[in-house]
């Protein structure tokens, strides 16, 4: 975020440009109206969503609506490091596939 920028506008633009949203899901995220808005915007923009659950918490109904069809990655039981490594590998794989898809689309352009 840039200083003195329109915070909401910056979030909406960032979500629109994203090729993936990782939702670090915790009790705090579960209770946050801001998180619900961000998830809704991502789903609306068809940004793939990856919930990464760091606490054993089920989503409130308003988030359950958006997250019920998503595959979850759980970061428990401890230790956390293997879970972070699995998340990192998965995100890298998705980003590589997205980049490769963009390259193919560019090659197919007239």
C-alpha cells in the first residue's frame, strides 16, 4: 500500500490482478469482516482461492459460502515448518502453471 492511498481501491485492484489468493485462515480471520470482503472480491473476480488453515477452526456461514468448494491445506498438527513447505511448493506449482498458460496464450496470439 502506498502512503495516503485509497486503501479499499488498492485492495480491489490487487485482487483483480492476482492469479491466486492464499487465505491464512485462523479464528481472527474467521471473525474479520474485512477478510470476508476480500474473499468475496476474489471469488467475484474468479481468482483461485487457497485456504491455508493455521488453527482448527470452521468458517462462519458467510465464509463457508465462499470456501465450501475449495480444497483446504491444514497447518496442524505442529511442527509448522512442513506445512509451510507444502504450501510454498503448492503455490510455486500453481504460479508456474499460470505463467506457462500465459506464455502459451501469447504464443497462440496472431
